[in-house]
C-alpha cells in the first residue's frame, strides 16, 4: 500500500500528461492555492469530496463586507476538465485586470470560484488519462450486483481508451467519407449498409453483451442535483443529493445568501440560446420553465454573451440530462443560473461541414477542427488486435478518443477564456445593485413622524430571479425598522418583506412612528446590497 | 477455521439458551394467579405501556432489554440528531441461529413527527413483546430464528423531548429542532408559543366579543361551537396561547423548525414551494441521513413500517400520483394481501393509498423505502375516533364532539384545561383553555396497550411474510460418461417476493444466487418450464445461477451439468432480501 502510494506520486508527473497538457492534480491544487493567494486570501474549502479531497473556493473580493456575488463553478462532470482550466484562467485574467478597473468591480461586487467541485474525478482521470464523470464512490453501473467487474481496457497498450470496431455482418457503422478513421452510422434510408460493430475499447468480462459498462467512475455530480433528478439512471447516484459534493455546494449557496448569480463552466449551454418561456410549464405545481420576467433577463444576458463570444464560432446546443446543477441553481436555489462549455470545436471555413451523409453537424465540426489544427491523439488510426470475444472476426482498436470532443489541448483554450473573462466582467456589471436615497422624515406634530425611504435597483438584472420569491429559504427583499422602547408604529410594521425588485425599478418604504429618539432601519437584500440607516426623530 | 467458531458458538449459545428457557419456565410458574393469554406473566423488563417515554427512558429501555435478553436483543446508535441525541435501533433476532445480518429484515420506526408520540411506544412494545414471549411462544421462536427486526423507537429524538418537556399544542413539534428563519427577518425562532399560565400545555385563547362567531356548547363547557346562521355568538377565537414577541403584529409566527422531517427523503423530492416542509435537499437533516444510510447498509430489509398518527389508516405509497407508474399489479396484490389482513387485525383502521385517499406527499420516508429501496412498506396512522366508543364517527377531528363526551364519561375531565381569565399584553382580557397536548392525537393510556399489541401483531405478520426460501427438492442423475445433471428447486413459502416488480424493472437489488459449490460445473441453466424443458443457459460463472426473482408462494428451478459425481457438493441460496441458505446437495 505504502509502496503503491509512493509509486503513484513518483509516476504522477509522467503518467498524468496526455496530449491535453492539463496539469497534474498536484499542480492543479498548487495553482488554486497560488491564485487564492494572489486574490488576497487563503484557499478555503466548501467541504470534502467522497474521496476526501478538499473542494476549494477562490474568493476574489475586497474587504470582508458582504457584496452581491457571482459564483463560478466548474469541474462538476469529470468529463469536462476544460471547464476547470478555464475557470482558473478566468480567475487569473480577472486578477490581472488593470488595478483601477478591478478595484472598481470589487468595490461593488465579488466573484467566487469553485474551480473543481468533483476533485476525485480530476485526480483519478488525469492520472489514468481516462476521462470519466464520477467521483470516487464505487458504484455498480450495470446494477448486476458486481462492482467494476467490466471496465474498459486499453487492449493495444497505447495509454488511451479509444474505440473498438468489429467487421461483422449486421454491423451498423461505416467509415466517414472524408475522415476515414471516424465511424458514423450507416444511413439505411439511403440504402447504405453497415459493416462494423462499434464498441468502447475493452472486453466483455461479465458476458452480458456489453463492453466496458462497469468500470471505475462513481456518481456524476452533475446528475445528482435535485431538479429533475432521475433515479436509477446511469451515474445518478442512489438518490438526489446523495453525494457530499452535491450537498456541499447547495449548503454553501444557502449559507451565503449574497450569491446572486451562478455561472457554470460545464457540459451545457443556456447562453448561446437563452432560456425560453413556456406558460404551461411555468404554471404547473412542479415548475419547469423560467418565468416570463426571468426569461427577459436571460435574453439580455445571452445578447451580451453572444456579442462577447462572437469570435468563438457557433456553440453546440445542450441537452438536459436531469439532476444537473444549473437547472437546480435556478429552480431550487433561486439564482440566475447560466451554463456554458466555454470551448467548443469551431473552424473559420465551414464550407465542408455537414456534407458527408450521416454525420451530425457537431461531429463534422469536430472532425474539421481536428483536421485544420492537425491535432494528434484525438482520432487514432485503426490497428488490428486479437480479441477473445470475437475469435472469428477482424477487430481493430482506434477511432475517436472521447475526451477531445469537449476538451482541447490547453493552448487552445486561451481565446475562449479571454472572451469569457469579458463576459464575467459584463455579467458582474449588470448584476442588481440597490442604491438608497437619503431618507425623508416628515414631522406631523405631537411626536408623530413619517419616514420615507426610496431605494433604486441601478443594475440591469432584478435583485433576484422571480422564482426565488417562492423559495422559503432564500433571503428576500425586506425592510426592518427597529424602534426604541418609547416609540410605536402608527402605520407600518417592524418587518416587511417585498418581492424581487426589477432592474431600474424603485421601491418605497414608509412608516408612521410615534415617539422621539433614534430608529434603525435595515433594508435591501443580500443579493443586491443591504444598508443600515440610523435616523433621529 | 470459521466453521469451527460457528459450530462452537452455536453449541455454546444453544446450551445457555436451554438454561434460560428452563429458568423462564420456572419463573413463570412462581407467579401467583394465572397468566393472561398473550402477555408475559412476569416480564424481565417491567414496563408500563399506558404512558409516554422521553428519550432518556427510551435509552434506558433499550439498555434494559439488551441486558435481560443478550441473545435476542442488541441496540446501537445509528447516528446523532441535530442536537446530538443518539438515534437508537434495536436489533431483535435469535442471535444463536444463523447469520443475523443475512436474515430477511423488518424495519420499524416511530415518531418522525415528534408530536406523534405513540409510534415510539408501539415500536418499543414490539421489541419487548418479541423478547419477553420468545421462550413461551413457539411461533416467535421460529420467527426470530428466520428474521431480524430493526426497531427505531424514535427517529426524531430532539423534538420528542421538546414536545414532552416544553409547552406545546397537540399539533406543534411535528418538526425537528434545527432552527431556520421562517419569516424572512434574519432572526431565528424569535416568536415562539408562550405558555401564559405555565401549565406545560399550549391551549386556545378566546375573547368575549359581540361580533364573535363562537359560543360555548351548552352540553359541554370545554367545547366551543360555531353559532348558527342568524344567531349571535359570544366569543372570538384568537389562536393558540401566545404573544407577539417580536413586535411584527403576528403571534407565534416564528416557532422553531416549521419544516417537516417526512419531506426530507430521497424519492421524488421537491422544494418547499411544491412540497411544504421541504428543506434544501433530501437529507438536509442528520436524522433522515442516518436512517437512509442504515437502509443502504442493511440490504436484507424486506419489509418496513413507519408509525404516524392520526386517523386509523394503514397507508401504502405512492405519495404522489406521478409515482403510480411504479406500482405494478403484482406489487399491489402483495400490498393488498397484507393490508386487508391488517384491516381485520386493527378495527377502525382503513387500508388506503397516500396520494389517493389522504394527500400528496413528495419526498416522504415511505416512498424512499418503497421506491428507492424496493421494500414493501406500510405507514400506520395510529389512533382513531373509532376507538373512543368502538364505532365509526360521523365527523372529522375538529367538528366531532366525541372527544368531549369520551373525556366526560371515561376520563372525568382529565383531558381539557378549563377556560380561565388572563390579562394579555396585546389582546387585553381573554380566556385560555382547551384540549391538552397529549389528548386527541395520542392514545389515552388504557387504549394505548391494546393498540400497541394490535399494531405490533400486524408488523409481526408483515415480517412473517417477508421471503422464506427453502430448498424444495434436489436430484442428481448420471447422463453418460462422467457427466451428471443436477436439478434443484427453491421456493419462497411466504407472500413477499425477493424482488418487487419495481425492483426488477430498475434492478435495485442484485439477482438471487443459487450456487453449486464443490462440483466441476460445465454449464448452468435456469429451468423456466420443467415439463417442456424450457431453459436459459447462463454462460458467465455458471456455478452461480442468477435468478431475477423468487416470487411469493412460487418456486424456481435450476440445473447444472457437472463433471464427476457431485456427492460432496453444497447448495447455497443467497438472496439479499430472501436470506442465505446452505445445505449439502442431498443424494438420492
């Protein structure tokens, strides 16, 4: 055991590098520490992963005063390490903004970054060079009562798990006409006949007809959140929020009510195309559409996003898998919630895209991008092997290495992270901010006073999305007026809650108070700023 | 090595067990008078089942029962509550027979809603009854040889003590003790009930009023009735005893924990705007987490009961209509078979479905147990007005006058605080009075013992019908050369299958294994139809045939072709919910 740990650390720097050039786990945690230090604080942790790793949060803020906060989260699904690298790049870019513009931003808002919510995945994946979604929990993927009995295997010992094709009658796949090493489904509607069966590289250890269906890789945290959680689906866990990573992030968000918006660098996209409003879904008991007003906000944010990322090409549309963080952050945590993969394959010359029959547009873009950039290691040439499960057939290993579809080598991320830094700055700028006018006190005679306070949301976004007004444990807009013993309310109450305040809108608070002396008024909400005002009557 | 230990342990336990049995018989003889059927004559742990226990007394009971019956009872803490109280689970089984952790298990819990006290007493009574009757009732002996009971008297210990020791209404303290800001003012639990007269009961406030719509019932001065249309009332009702502590114009609006621990479970969980009482996510509370972990580490649990009050119901899931899809006809037949017998055993109780006949619940405990774990689960709503005069009441809890009548005729006024004057800081001259916190929802003492026994008997019936796997027959025949065909038939002699349909659909639990050890297996088959030789070959590890399910009252057949005479082979039946069975392959 000790020896294996020793070997692990000694070998890590070598084993950990693929053509992706992503940092080892040790380098990554060191970088997080360094960025936290640069940001002026020690790296703090929001909890521990299933495997016992710290989940760090980098806090870019000035002073201890709570300010409306944007939370960036990455590294939820282990298959998307590019999000982690991007989150750290964005953090560095923000810290490297000109001093005065950074100071101006941080005087009103804070940016917090959880770069790796699922550290177990990164630690395992970068060491094995096999990019799996889940955390360190050992799960029975195929629910047959055996744990990890049928992992994918590196049959040709080239250090990566790629694909395996078997030339066999009844196969569904053919080679792509322009990209020979890439298999696509034969188009039977055009009379095309398949010649290959396509599997992940591996053997059928448990003879259930499936290859590599139960190996390493625990619960995918991005399937384990509460909104639209889907029980008994692959890697979703035993029940919603069964994983410590899931709970740590939700607890962190509830415990820090100043978090106004969340931006997820992950495998989803509600920015290129904004959330849309569906009156029926928004009106059901279990709400499944953003409200009309929240959609207006989303559309505005998308317009900003599309302007700032125009040079990155056309982003892929996202598919919702249920149990994801981003939807949960809106529907169950009451935050403006945005998600983007940050990077996607894109080429300038799109004339060749989509010409080959049978290939999906996204696939073609990916293939074209690899060809344009002459990228090695993403699509491997096929090499013959002997395979015990197919003694009579020609079996070859090669084809696409899955991780490259969403994660380019590090150097390709720069353009994208610069654009996303601009977007983060713009989003911060547009977040709600309450500004208070000087209170007006009108004496009505006989120690009776009227107090009026007007507050304006000078941001573009509302103080919080409309859905938050429904969620009990989210802090609301409120005004609390504390009196001395000798004073009493003739009108108004000590505490009054208000609904969310739209961008550009104002709210009037007023009380009628009998009795001299000082009163203390606290008003606002944590997501847009609170203020305590003392008034002498 | 291990076998020797088992043999020694069995022998050792067996001999002391014999002693204990003789001693018990002797002690029973020494009691003057005559033992009443169904009750232990001289229990080792003397209990008064006509009262309610706080968590200290529950801990004492667990310790006493374990001390008195170390071979039948073991208790452990499965975790700590929010305020740091232990959550005790009693494991009841015959520890001298078999591997307890592999016996089909029956989970029983109570008191998840802390004001619903009697679930704890009934759970404790069940443990006590099993232990105290083990030596005198052969049925119980066989039951504890085959099964294990996991009994958690209270899974909300903080709030139980709060309900018992602090002022409460009969409805308050349903929640736990974790404080939350319920009214959004940033302060936590700053406007509690106030026990104005200091009697430990939070009762009602009324004020004389010309426009009030209530008047005193001429039949019963404790009771307020609504004035008839056109008739003037005398009083207005001002809610439960309390004052506006935080000056926001509301009384008792920020009491502790207005959440519901029974909305904190991992099946179809929804946030509080969909399901009132929900918190951040399923398992926000340490209490529900601890129970969930227990279920995942005890895959032998095959039946479950979670006690609530009030209303006389034997509830089954689902809690929400959209989960109806997970209840197949076959699974419902199992529930019906048990539930209908329950109705017979529990007069006044109706066997019904939560979402259809009660209300919709998202994220409830019994949905978690039934649907996330595939366990056949009931939840009994204890106490019903039927029990007052042994007849069906015409009206619901709030309109009924039976409670007043019952109090007058059988409790002699013990159940109500009579109205008395009080000078209230905000309401002025008022009167306070009404039903005590331990009346209406919780059984009066003399009814508690009877209902404890009836409900315990129902859970024993439920546990009895968890799967019991037996090898019905085996045969070995030579088929030429040095090859032999081995056939085995295993049947489940009880109602509950090893896997519910729901379990099969979603592969919640692994298949049952029927294994041949000590023979050289060439291949193995499941025999679907013996007469017409319909078989399915299993290629992967054929010595251990994987059987998807062994249905209630049905058999499964397996076959192996082996090399050499398997006269030394062993047959092992290994099922998570059906238990572990091992026997030599008997040769004809």
